[in-house]
C-alpha cells in the first residue's frame, strides 16, 4: 500500500521553511505579506494553502491545522468566510487564462474591506502571483502599501523575478526548496520500487520528486522514460517530427521540453562528444530554454507549432 503524504503536513524538505514562519507567528513577527518562491511543481502552491489553513485554524496543534475546529471544517468544505484565493480564470474555451486580471484583484480586495467573520484573521492567497497583468499588480500594490488590519497576503510564485520589484520589496521572501537527491529518492521509494528507474526519473525531472509522482499519477511514466528513444527516432528519421509533436502536445509541451533539456544535459555529461558536437548540442539547449520561457510567459504561443519547429531543427541538427 502506498504511503501517501499527509495533507496537513508540509513535505519533509519544507519543514525548515514551515518552522521559520511559525516561530515568527508565535513571536508576533509574522509579516502581513509573504512571497513563497519555488519552481514549478515544487509544491509551493500546496505549501501556501497549508499555511493559510494553519493561520486560520482556531486550535492549531504543533503549528499545524487541527482539522477539528469550526475554521478547519469550513476549510474542508471550501467555504471559509475569511479566506480568498486568486488563480487564473478558466476561459470560455475551457483553457486557463495565462494572466490574473485586475477585476479578480478588485473583487478580492472588495471582500477584504468587509468586516471579517467574528473579527477573525483574513488570509489571501495568489498563485501564480507572477502572472498578474500590470493593472492587477498595481491594484494589489496599493493594498500592500496600506494593508488592511488582521490580513495576511500570501503570494506564491514559480518565477518571482517577473513580479514587480515594488511588490517583491513589500513581501518577506521565503524560498520553498526542492529536496536533495537522497531525500527525493527516499520520498519516492514507496511509489516506485525500482531504484534504477527512480534515478533516471529524478535526473529527467531535475531532482523533483513531486514532478515524478505527478508523471506516475497521470500514467505518464512510460512516456517520460520513452522520451530519449523518441528523440533518437526523430534524429535518425525513424519517426516524424510532426507526429511526435502532436503526441507531446497532448501530453504537455512544457514538461517534454524541460525533460528534453535535461536529457541532453545528461547525454553531454555521459558521452564523449567531439568539441563541435558539444557546441551544437549546447546551442540547441539554448533554443529549448527560449521555448520554455515562451511557454511560461503570457505570450500564448502555439505549443504544437513550437514543438514541431524544435523537432525539425533537432532532426536537421548537424555538428
């Protein structure tokens, strides 16, 4: 039977961050605005929600939500009167918007100005905070400059450098780290028994066990392990770049481009390439980084065309 993470506990490698914040709370030094910084799939969103629940809990146990009080009950049914969360909206097409809009921030702040239920603390979470458009960011900034009483803002970001500098300067920054490779491997053991497979998957995920677990939950492990073989097939003309691009687009362009970059990084380290071949591969890795930034931005590129272009360039790559 799988050992599932306790939803009321931070991941083991997040414990230091958790303890630091709750020491500040106990000492009355908790800032009104916190910026949690962690890469995509680092668990920073989960951490922000756990922190919010703990701050709202009426009877915390060892700095953790008690899960029994009235506040925790409201939380469990998704209707806490003193909690607000902003994420990108679902558009009519069914896809998530790439930005958080000013109307969302205004609506949230309008609720904040109302009297809190039973004079309790209010907690607001924004994730991913860096996708606020300029108008939304400016609307938030006004409230950070003159914060409402008994209100905590929790901003969680995967790419905090994209946040306005004036917003970052008004928040206490907390880095939510990834675990060491040993910690990641130990955490994954109950889910993936094969040690060699764990090693390969952690290499492809840049040491991110939560991403590996996500691949497993989405029945994506075989595709990830197959990534290197697909790249060889395209390179040798045994697979069509267009067909592979269509498959990867359905499964997630960003994860494949990130995995591709890591696969090349491992390949360069593991094999004795010529100097010219190494330079060519490094240049191509730069292309992958540019593509990844495009996908993570608000530019809204055509993901399948982007993959097709990369795979065609990969097939034609010559040292």
